[in-house]
């Protein structure tokens, strides 16, 4: 007997002999084998009786007592490998949990609750949406819905009830949430309804917890799975529904090979199981909303908040007209002061951590940049260090300019750390807490902060993108967006969409109680359509304006994009290789392509590697995949050049 083994490397399967004492080996098990003289873990992909090769090495050891991949997930791996142009082994390793051996560990979920009722009376809109989804689930047919519901419209309650029907039918359900920040609160709601049938898969579980949950799902003990991106691979045997909450979120796209999008994988799994797929968001991606308007998806809408709550009133603070302190405008200062007097809570959003993102010499203009990356370093005052946020390089801030010797070193701009320091001076009696990756190093620090905020032990919460996502705190009556222009200025065709999404989502944290809410947006570009439509909570007007630009410039949803990023130590060699790649694509692509580049990436050097990219626009991925596989094998042979293939990229940086 022989086994084809796949590895977490960009190589094809290798064949190994199955020793007679290992006749219990099954497809989907992990084994250890000799690969190029090194003991390496692989996964059994196929088992055959015969092999024409000679001197075949034997399998050394079987790791698992039962498969970690079932037939269903192996088919998913095959699809990922073909669509995202990676090896089958790399696809398999993206699916399996990062544990080694099953251990009996009870998984505890950190949670916090701010709602007093377990069951809510549905609004008329919620009832209509639930009826439609329930009928679809009972038909057991593939159907994709886009649920466009304003923030606070009760999408979670709809999810809970339609999943209840799926469980009654003897099927399973997957609910994806963007990041760990959303998971504790959502998990608490689901635990109250479904108890021990619930499994949670996310990056903050220990390896033992993760593998334990995985086997319980595979064995049928768990019927409902909640988690971040990787939860889409949950080994449920009969899937009745897949829900992607906040479907617009970029965190559903993997940054590493294979660069899969959980939304695309969800569609493939829903198709395999003839199940319902729901994409939910207050700010749907332009592509999803376009497909809904084109009748490819069915559009369902929740246009009002539950309990007759109004959307928050939104004001714009034009920083061009602000004199003196521009971090916190007088308008925002007075609003914070009022909330503190009324014992209400405030969330301030700034998508930039650290104290000062830009350190330079006022005399000669020299900028303190990372020695490994073409990026300015960020000053972190708590650590008294300049830190590169891309490679982690750290250095002491200079007392004199390294270029001219001047003492005029300026710490320009502001991050969350500087805002925290400023607010402590402005409001010395307030309890102010910062929530970003610098303060969330410990495993339980996130739940501790959110629990304290829910108990009103924190007055002002300052945070990066993490505070924009699905949090429900009825005592929050003010949200401040400190700099709405950060995302807007990125050299990316999705910059306006990201700006609209972030402002709308963080604004949705305000006014979720009886007291109502207010949002103040600080910006240097108050007339931009993304900011104006976010101010008025008007997604449709934003979509109409944005889709015109996309169509005029032929960007998604009017084309598909493949981004090739070439990185290495010698920039000239990167351009030469990129030009060869372009010639191959032009010659062999089966469908029409438009090629932009090669050009230097906006982030031109990271971790000592220069970066050059090529953008390929095409009307379909299927006609170019085989060319990309051929191209990939040729570039591998070019010394000193590594090529990333990103299908449907979400970033152009």
C-alpha cells in the first residue's frame, strides 16, 4: 500500500510506502516522513495499492488516531489550491487547527453582557427577514442573501432564530465574525440559547483548546460554530446555513499563502451542502451590494434600529478651521465634557497606534525611517522607543539629528497613546483606557477592558479599528472619529469605501440606549462624498457615487484582479522578472487581460526586501489560473526573487 502525502510547502504530493504495521492509516491523517533528509509532518491525501516508482521511502510514524481532515474538507482544499494558486499541502495546512495531539481540555469563553433580556420581540422588518430565511433553509437549496441592516437593527437576533430552525432540522451552522473583539459578546448570546452545542474557534484559543473543539465538531458533539476567518473550515458534516457577519471586513482575507477569502470559501461550502449563505452588514462591500442589485444575491434590508432607537446625530468638525489644538477640537472637547458630567460614556476612534507616527528634524527635514523598511518609525512614549510597525525594528529616539546634528527633533502627528496622554491632562478625573494591539498583549486583557466598560468603570475608551466592530454598550452616547482622513489618503481604489465603512461602523456604537447618541467626525476633507454620506448614514448614495468611479476605471465589481508582488534584495532583478511574467501572461492567458505595471509598491521595501507589483485585470479568474501555476513554477527557479500571487486582493499597498 502506498500513500500520497502533501506538505505545507509549495510542492506537489510525494508518494511513500505504508508499512505493514500501519495498516490503520486513513486519508486525512497526519504522518511523519523523511523529506529531503528531514523528519517532516505531512497529510495523507490518497491511498493506492500500486506504485510504479522504485525505492520508495516508508512512512515513519502516524500522528493521529483519526483523520483531522474529512472528505468534505479535502475537497475544499482542492478548490482553494486551484482558485488561489497554491500547493494542495498549503491549502490543507490553512484548514487544520494548529494543534498536535488531542487533549481533553474544557474550553472557557470570556464573555460580557450588557443586555437584560434573552428573547426580544421582533420588529416587523425582522419578522419579514426571518420568515424569508426560514423558508430558504427548509428548502435545503443553495441561496445567497445579502442582509443589509443598519447598526443596531437586530441582525444577531435574526441569526439566532434562523440557526435554531437549522438545528431543529438536524443540521449544523457556521457564524463568522471578523475578529476576536466581536466574539465574546456574540458567544454570550449564543451560549444562552444553545448551551453545549456551541463551539468557538478563534486565534486566542490555546492549541489544546483548538484541537479539542475541532474533534468535537467532527464527532457531531457540536452543531454550531462561531469564530473568525478560519472557522469557515469547521468540520461539520451537514451544514444548513453559513452566516458571515460584517461581511465587508478585510480580516476575512488571509495575508499569507493561501491568500483565501473566507467569503469565497463560504460560497463554495454552501454550494457543496445545498445550504443558505447570509452575508450581513450595515456597510456591505461594493461587490456584494452590486451582485444583490444585479439579482445574483437576494437583498434583504433592516432599515431601522430595534426598540425604536434613532441613529445617532452626526456632526463634522472641519480641522482646517480649528486653531491651536487639533487633536481634540473644541467641539469634541465640549461634547466629551458634557458626557462626563452626565455620567455617560465615550468612544474615541483613531486608527493609528503609538504616540507620534512621524519623527523628523525641523532643521534639515530628515525623517527617522526603519533601516529594514521604507517606512517612517513610530514613537512610543511609554516604551521610550521608535518602533517600526512592519518589521518590529526598535531604536532609541535620537537626541540629535543623525543627518545634520541639530537638536530640533520634532514628534509630529498623533496616535492613540498621545490621545490618551492628552485626555488625562484635559479630564484628570475621568477613567480613560486605551484599546489597541499594544494594550492587548495578554490573552484576557480584551475581555477585562470590555467587562470594565460594560460595568461603567471606564468613562472614555480610546481605540483603533477594534472599537468599530459590533460592540453594544447602551451608555455610550458619544463617538468621536479623531482623524477620518487616514484611510482616505491611501493609494488604493478601495480607500473611499474603507473610510465610509469605518466611520459608519464606529458611529453605530453610539445611541444604543434610551439616551440617544451623537457622533463627531474630525476631518480636513469634509466635502468628500465618503464622509458626507457616512455623516447622513446614507449607504445607497455612497454606493451610487462609488460604483460610477469603479465602472469608469474598470475596477471590481466590473473586473477581477490578480496582484503579483515580487520581492527580493535587488530591485532591478525584480523588475526584470516582473517583465518576464507580463510577457508570459500576455502570451498564454485564455481571456482578455489588462496589465498595469510593473511598478514599485506603495510600501516599497519591507523587512529588507524591495517590492514591485503587477496588477492584472481580467473578466474571470478561471481563464488565467493555469497560466499563474506555470508562471509560479518558473519564478521559483529565479534565484533571489519571491512572487506572491493574490487573487481578488483587498489591499494594493
